[in-house]
């Protein structure tokens, strides 16, 4: 991620507040942070890929996002906050009792770039644990892991095997060399 793409800590903190207020508004009917003000910073209006992750006691509670820049940054954060809290199919919708327990993390993504490799060895060599988010695709099957997932799956082989399973493929599908692989980086802000 280039310096030009990075947000300041203050901007990240603001986006975290927007995400929390959006979830709170959905749960309790409170007003959201106003985001259409004429003095809204241009950076918030740039199209960016975003993910919002919720945890409770360090356990995943919801994580949804857009890899590609589909909408303005601020709108992506709001939409993905709602989706992570209430529409992640792996979890029941967040309830009012859980709201005070959640910890939010937002990830701002760079545009994915195709990773060119000729064989499995070169694929493994080019992956950068802790730096690259990885997207795999084979036919209609596709999945991604954010760079933060390297913390739980530090082995490149284990990372790729679990990513294949997430995509609905056999865990060793990455060894056949028939996957399309793209990488991206993130800037992460957390409460």
C-alpha cells in the first residue's frame, strides 16, 4: 500500500465510529453519524474495497466486505458494518445484548493484482504472509482471506488449503496449479 493510499489514524478512528454508530442505529433505532455533509473529506468519497470484522472475546462474530471498490469508502464501511453484524451467514444476527461486547476492525483494501506464477513452488515463494490478502478463483468458486488471517494460519500451505476449503474446493486444489490467484494489501484500524 502506498503512502497516498493510507488514511491517518484520525480518519480510521472516524470510520470506526461510523461503523459502530451504524450498527447501533440498526439495533436501537438511533441516528447514524451524518456522512453526506458538504465538508466530508474527499478521501471518504473515494471508491475503496472495505471489510468490517466483529469479534467478541477475540472470537470472530462476523466479517463481510467488498474486495473491489464498489462504492465510496464511507458507504462501504456503513454497508459492511450492517452486513457483518446482521447478514454474515455463519452467524445469527447480532443482538442488543452483544452490542457492548463487540470489538470492531475495519480493513481498507488496495485493488487486487493478479499473481503470476508458473508452478506451486513459485506461488509459495511469491506469497507474503502478514502482508498480502489472497483471493483464489477456480471456475465459479472463489474466496479470500484478509492479511490478518495469516496470524491464525502462518504456514503458506495451511493458509492455501483453508482458503481452498472456504471456496468450496478440495483442500489440495492449490497444488494442481489451476487456480487464479490475486493479492491485495490492507490498512487496518481497530477499536
